[in-house]
């Protein structure tokens, strides 16, 4: 499954878990029903996916920072009108 399809599937899952129709999301986000459908099926031009490959010269590193705590964030975004 491509990254776009994964994103679309996640959007659809969140919408369905909240028992929202595409029309409900359309009204709350000001996106058209067609745009939301396109996002969900992965055929849109609204999302971009990229891969970042770090380039590091490990032989000449002087300092290394280590993340020891991770801030928890909410798993799914809050849609307008759901506050």
C-alpha cells in the first residue's frame, strides 16, 4: 500500500470511528465531498509524501544528542466543531 493510500485509509478510519459522514467532514473542514473522497481513496493531489534520508559523517561527529523523553500527542486530530 502506498503512503497516500495509508494516509487516506487513516483519514477514513478516523471519520468512521467518529461516526461522521463525508458530508459531515465536508461541512466542518470546508473541503468538498469530492476532495475528501479523493483523500480517502489515495488518488488526490492534496497530500504529498516524501522520504528523508539523513546524511551523516559518523567518523567525524563530535557531539551526539539523545532524545530521552518523548512528548505524547493525541492519536487523531480534532476536527473543527468537535472541541
